[in-house]
């Protein structure tokens, strides 16, 4: 079953999807998904959609995914895409879920920049578990590398920049030096699982090590030969299977 709904955040409407097996299981065990940079709630290859179908069918899980303000089907535009703004969006979804459902387990999954946002959200919202797919660990360093020196300097100087057809606002750049998900995660004491493609050329695999070295109850797995968007069914199957194993452990309290 799928519910589509909207939530207010930063004075605008966010488009949200909740998938669940039946009324009895709705909202009991929840996985909340945070998408990545200039991304959306579907992800490349419909990965989160396909994983959601499996989790709902096999584990009676409720999966919630949404578009940050300025992304996908939500209100706004890319001028609204800032990391701390998206943390606010994510926290607003967590608040809605806790106010409207009797939750046994709440897990947050973040992909790419969404991993940074999920980490910052987890440090404030304290879910039962945090899952990181190919996660950004140092926004300033990561985006300087991803965008390249020229575009990054334009953004820092106050210009909007065209990144592969998506306009990234100068607002995005103004806060990057102050954001440190690793430092904030020191306040998070629950379980963490880190998955990264070992051939990721966008968010380098060293980011996974940064998270691993800075956190306590943490598991890590590398998808062999996978890049940032897991561009084969084999890579996606490996990613899904490891994610599902971990979620099953969290649900069962292992």
C-alpha cells in the first residue's frame, strides 16, 4: 500500500510517500530515506523504490521517502537546497512520524549528501539505527572535489553555478565550512552501518573510513567494483542484501 501526502517545512510543501504492507504494520517499524545532492526520493535506478518494495513485503516495514524542499516534487527550487535546510526538512518528517505513529523502531537511511543529512538528523532525533550509503563525511572537502575548483570558487564568491544542468545556489556554499557531521555524530550512541562502493569516484571510499574511525557501534561493508550510483544489477543486489540483513537485525533487536 502507498500513501502520498505533503508536509510543511520552511513554509513550503514537501512531497512524501509512505509504503507499507497493511494497516496493522503501518508505522510500526519505519525506515526514513534522505536523498542526495540535486537528487530526489526515487534515486538512480529506482534503487530506494525497489528496495522499499522488498522491505515492505519481506519485513512488514514501513518506508518513508520524500523530496527535500526545492527538489523533486516538493515546493521551492535549488536556491532552497542547503544542507542545514534539508536537516530541518528531515527533522520535520521525524516529528510528524513520531506524532502520528506508535513506532517500535525508527531507522534513517541517507544516500550521498543524504548520508551527511541523515547523520546530522540522527544526532538530534536519535533514531534506533543509522544507515549510510556512499555518504559525504566532509561537505566542504567533498563538494570542492565533486564540483571542481572553478565552480566551487564561483559558488563561494556568491554566484549560482550550473552543475550538469542543475543550478546550485550560492546559498549552498555559505554554510559548508561550518558543517561537520562527524563531530555531531559523537552525540549518537545507537547502531550505524556504512556501505560504500569501493570504486566510487564522486564520494571517495575514504569517506566511509572517516565515519568508521569516528563512531562507536559501527559496521562497514564495501560493494566490490561499485561506483557512486551502483550501476549494475549485481552491485544493487549486493547493496540491497547487506542493507536488508542489517535492518532485520535492528528489527529483531540482535
